[in-house]
């Protein structure tokens, strides 16, 4: 009996020693590494969960210590998270912001001489950072506008029998929302002016019309708000109208709008509005396969994350105008995408991909989905 007790005791000592040695090794892997803070805005839009995981993966693959924070779409929370990163000695911070309130935390980073990369969303009204990396969001909007133009055959439509459209936009606190909207409306406005396309509900011609834009905008990209607004439209301006199309800026809102339309007996399998989207979310790929959503846009956020970490690498090694594989430095008309209102920052743009029922497999082949999502799409 005594021998067994001694053996067990020795065994436990060995196991404990092995674990503590491993733990210190894993800590050692990153303890001496440069620390990058990653501030992600929200998780109710599923793409951001993928963004956070990809950024951390690519940062660690290059030997950085990386910490991801999610702010639940609360800018005060995110500012606290950014300040904590600074206290923990972050040497660079990647920020997917929520609204302009982030500039106070960006100013703190500048004070501490810690570079900031605006990730996917520009940080407006700040001169305290130099880099922005995103997709060509104006082109995302053009994909949406062109799909309505082609899907409704506007080129051959006549003013005697106009097609009806309702307009939705993203969060008015998100600079991308204006580029998405203007990209789409630059294609649709000529048809509205000709009378072949009729807007049902508020109609800001461009996002510069901030007064009317706020009526079609969706605070924090919240699906519930879009659903409520669509239901209200269906019982007021769109009550006695068959909508032929709905401009929806991203998939979370597209599916909320689809839900609202499914509750209206005017719409059925045969007669359903053409509804746009973006982000290639798995449930929206399903909706496209089922004919409920017309299109989405694949923005490969794993590529965006990889390009961002390569940019971070260059910045941390002092290369201030790097070339980033898969991303182009905005030039010409696109330079304005880097205009914060206080300075023009270097904007690196990745290419979005148009997705519809004919090529929905592209994001699957790119490995964009989890195994569970892939099973859902089979
Ligand atoms: C935008 C982003 C879109 C979508 C939206 C909702 O800034 O560019 O891809 O994710 O936020 O979060």
C-alpha cells in the first residue's frame, strides 16, 4: 500500500511539473513578443467574430502577442478596451470602430506614440493616425445597384410602368455606410430621374442629404430596427404597392427585411422583392439559394486580416509606405476613401466579390465558413 502511495505521489509531481513547464513555454512564446491590441466593434454581425479570430491568428503566426476585445457596439466600452491595451504596453492597435467617439482613444494612442490602423471602418474627424485598410466599399454599393439595374431590367423599363424600390442604409455612425449607399445610388439615380424606378418612402439622392439619409439609416446595423422599419413601410408608404426591389446594405439587415416581407400576404414565393446584401453570411447564402435574397458581396475578411497584419509588420519595422499583397493603396478618385475630414490617411483597399445564385460556392471554396456552416450550405 505504502509503495502505491509513493508511486502516485511521484506521478502527480511529474504531471504537475510537465504542465507548469509547458505553460511557461507557451507563455514564453509570446511573453517577450511585441503586443498588438485588436479592438472589434460588435459580434451581432457575424463577420466580426471571424475578423477577430483571423487577426489574432495572423498576428500570432508572425510572433506577436495579440489580444482581441469585442465592444458590443458600445464606443465607451471600446475606448476603455483601447486604453487598457495602451496600459498593457501595446505597440500597435488595430481598431474596427463603432462611432466617432473613438477619436478620444486614438488621441491617447497618438500621445503614447502607438500607431493605429483603422480596420474596415474609417475613423472620421481624427488626424491622430495614418493607416486605414478596408475593401473598396464604393464598389460594394455598385454591385448592389447594378444587381437591381439588371435584376429589374431597368434599361428596358418605361416610366408608364415604373418599378418600385424601398431604400435602406447602414449605421449613420459608420463611414462605410455612405460609400455603400452612394455606390448603389450612382447607378440607380439616373433611372429614378427618368421615372422608370420609383422610390417608395424616404429618398436621399446621395448620402450628402444627411437629413433624409437618417430616415433610411439603421443604427448600429441592428436587424431588429430594419425589420421594424420594413414592417412600418409595409403598413404605410408601401401598403398598396408591390415592391420590386429593396436596397439592403448588408446581410443582417437583408434577412430582417425578408422576415418582415414574409409577414405580408402581398409577397409569396412567386412575387418577392429583389433584396440586396453584403458580407456573404452563411444564412444569406442559404437565402440566395432559396430565392429570398438576390445577391450578397463576399469580402474575404481572412484576407483583410492577413493584409492588416502584414501592414502592422511594416509599420512596426519603420516602413511607412509599404506595398501590401492583395491590397492596393487608394489612388485617383478613391483617395477620398482615406479622407478623415482632418487629414487624408493611407487607405489600402481589397477587392470585394459579387455573389449570387450562380457563384455562391466561391466563399465556400475560399474556406470562409466554419464546418457547421458548410454543412448548412450543402
Ligand atoms: C460595415 C462593414 C460591412 C458590415 C457592416 C455591419 O462597416 O464594412 O461589411 O459588416 O459594417 O457590421
